[in-house]
């Protein structure tokens, strides 16, 4: 079986950048992600804090560009879910996917991203479908859509819903935590903010928080999530949300991915990491 130089798990901004940088450095790379390149980026209406796009860029556009970057890198890319990751006594990592594929690699960049937190009891039994972001939301012109949450994701989603010709209502269960710019834009669009679910809601999008997908990391690092890209396991590097806490920005994730790929190259070449 082929032993790759680098296995990248996750194809959000961190994973995509790790793939591109590693291929640029001449490494043999296999990447496995359960979502298309870009991941949750595609759910963002507009990303405004990237210096190369001072006027902002639509998340779906950036995700398409990320997919193109990965394609042109000529890395081996598999859309599947990694269910097990082990390191053998010889220092080789073994990755098994849900569909039964097995990949071997001398180093790993784990960029697992996040998953939605479980729904609270009050969001069960609403009598209408509940979605976790806008990507799979049905496009029903004129439909009333309750967007649950008070943070950036909820306010951004409400604006996206309005752009699609539907009628969003923000259901803020606690304090508003969204950035001032998003709050002002929601106010300018006259999107209502309610303290409870309105009866006529036909669809619900619950933007109530996300948590790190940590199961693969904790299998290799039982002491807990790492705080830096380089871990206590030789050849294992972590990028993006898993080391960033609540600082989940595209730019920092991409920087982490690039650094993880460079560290992997140094590790494989025998240099210090």
C-alpha cells in the first residue's frame, strides 16, 4: 500500500491551505474531507476581513475558489468521513474512512473543523423543519424563516435569507453578540428581532453555536486538545478551529494550514519542528 508524505483531514480553509502549501513543497498529499473544499465558508453571506478582498467576498465564491486551488494542486482528494486515525509503532499513520478506505501517511495535518452543538429542548417539536446553516435550506420565495441565535452566524444567515427573497425573523434567546456592522445591516434591512418563535415560521435555522470535532484528536491526544500546531505526537500537526477556541476566522485558519504543511515538510526532512 502507498505511504503518502502527508494526510490532510478536513477541507475547510485550514485543510485547503495545508494541501496547497504541501503540494507546492513537493509532498505527496492525500486529503480526506466529508464536505466539499471550503466547508462552512460556503454558508457565509460575505467575508469582509480578508485583506485581499477589502470590499468582502461571498462565502460561496470563496469556497469555489478553494475547490479550484485544491483541484489545481493535483493532490489526491477523497470526499468521505475519517472514522479512525492511529499511529503505528513504526511511526506511520493509518486512516480509515466510513466507506472502508485506508490511507497511510508519514505525517498528518488534522483540520477537523466544527459541528453544530446539540439542539436545546425548546427547539424540538416546533412543527417545522430545523436546519443548522443556510446551505441546505429550501428556497421558498416569501416563506417566513426563523433564524435562531444572537451571534454573527445568525445575523449573517438572516441577511442571506432576505437576499433569497424569503422573510427572516431573528429569534434571539439571549443577548445580541453579533458585530456592530451586521447589527446595523439587519436594522437597515428592517429584519425583525423577536424574543420567541413567531407562530407563522415555516422554516427554522438554528445558529446557536458550534463545537470542535475532537474525536480523532482525543484518540491520539487523550490529555486534551493541543494549544499549538505542533503536538506531542511526532508527525501530527493541528490547524484551524481545534487550536483557535472562539477565534474562528478564515485568515487565521489559512495561516495555520500553511504553517502545518511547512512543519510537516520539516519533519519529513528530518529538521526540527
